[in-house]
């Protein structure tokens, strides 16, 4: 997401949902990310983030996101040419 942060005029997160799992130290967060790109393009993607806690604090975040939407964004900002 480093390329997105530099290329975005603004980023908004919508539809955030928190899902507890059977493991009290693991939760899932679902969200929709929308960005207006400085080049005039648009980025929208859905993400699932596995959140792991240790002693009540965030220990790890692991993101799963739509690969095609991310590749399209990289093409729009010129980071990928094929």
C-alpha cells in the first residue's frame, strides 16, 4: 500500500465490520477502501484484516485484499506497465 499512500489525494474507509472469532486473541475486520488518486484515477477495494492481540494489545495485522483492484491502481499511477 505504500504506492497508494503516495498516489492518493485522499483515502476513505467505509463499511467497517468487526468479527470476533472463537479465539479471543484473533478477530477479523472487514472494510471497503476508496481513494481519489492524484492522477485523476479512482481506487476501490474490499479488505479483510486478521487482527491478533497479545495481552490486550494489537500484536499483528495481516491484510487480504482484492489483487485485481490493486493491480489496476498500480497501472493508473504508472508503477506497473503490463
